[in-house]
């Protein structure tokens, strides 16, 4: 793959930008700056961005089927409506958890939600459409990027603490995941696997914290290619655009880093198409 041109889409100098999410209805990308408690919206047609939320830190969010955002914050799940109104839907916390981290909706509208905090007490939870929250497992300090295979039979999950990307057998009917095995283990020189996305060929794109790159893995984990960035800490990725052939990439700042681009949202035109994200339909009361 010829190295694509990496451009800056937005430069808000986020401390920790995460969770880029494409909304095809509005033609925009949302992302969060976790410590600042902000969510941004980038309009792909005008190339302008603005803050649409400023409140409690948001570790991750999904797009609901009604167009609102389902926010996973420090100790609650909330709804950000189209009119900008925020309503806390349910308080939730668990031992060792500082906040929610990366989240993803599944094909049935459930949400898999990771947590960040004390190792090894953090892990992964499943939020069913009726609002039931089930702890699936613990054993990490930083649960991160997730995705689904094209046939929807495999679930990918990133443990940034151990630098592993795992895969599980996924049952769409029940939302169960089982038979965990290693998809890829990144060495210390490869950086820390962070957020991920799956393309239309079934390959996994993984952001690499500390290694200034996004890595493309084949369906069996083999590294096929990588894209370099002008910032050390690349945090997450999403496919966007009318044809899902654009890649938006978030980044973070770190003390001592020289790059003026750190904390920016990057945009790349690809020759490969991605897959769209599923929408949640969680009704918490």
C-alpha cells in the first residue's frame, strides 16, 4: 500500500482525544477529549469543528438509533440528545474502576464497554438493550479498542495493559463472547495497541500509543502495513466518508513531546474501504 497523505482535520490540542465515530446521517465525525470533558463534532463537508458537549469526562460513546449519543462517563451512563440536552440514565461504578474507556455497539444494539483504572480489577462489560449491565471479565487496567469480523462471528478486544489484541467467538443472538485467544501481541518496540477498526477486507487497523502509527493486521494477525504520524501517541481510528474510504485518527499529548500536532484529529484518504459502526439501542431508565 502506497503511504497515504496524512493531513490535520482539526487542531484543538486535546490532552487525550479518543473514540472517533462517524455519523453518516450528518456527515460528521465525533470524538472526545477525555480529561477536558469535551466532545467535538467535525463536519466533513465544511471541514469545520466545534464543541457539542462540555461536562463530565466521557471515556467512550455510541450513536443511538434515534441519532442521540449514549455517553459512558466516569460513573454513569448518559444520553446526549440532538438538542444538546444531557440526561444521566444510570449510575454505575465497580471496584477499581476510575471511569469507562472504549465502547462499541454490536449488531443487535447492545454495547460492550471497557473500563480504565486499577490493574487487574478493570475489564469488559456488556450493556443489554434493556439496560442490564453484565461484567464479562476483569484482568486489565486499560480495556481498549474493539471490533467485529465481517461474518459477525468474531469479536476483537484490546488489552492495552498487556499489549495484546484478543479475539473471541461472538454469539450475535445472546451477545456472549467466549474462547479467548491471542490475535496479536505487540512488543515493547511496537508501541501499545489502542483503539481499532475493521475494514471491508476483514483486516484490523490498530492505533499504536507511543509508536506514532496505525498498523493494519491481516485476518490472522500478521502485520500487513502501517501508516506513520507526526505525533507519538496515536489513540484511535474510524472509517468515514460517503464511501467509508477515509480514515480519521485521534491523538494525545504527553509531557515533553515537541510536536505541535499532538492532540489533533487527522484525516487520510484511502484506497481501501472500511466498515460502518453499529448503532446502540439501549433504553436505560
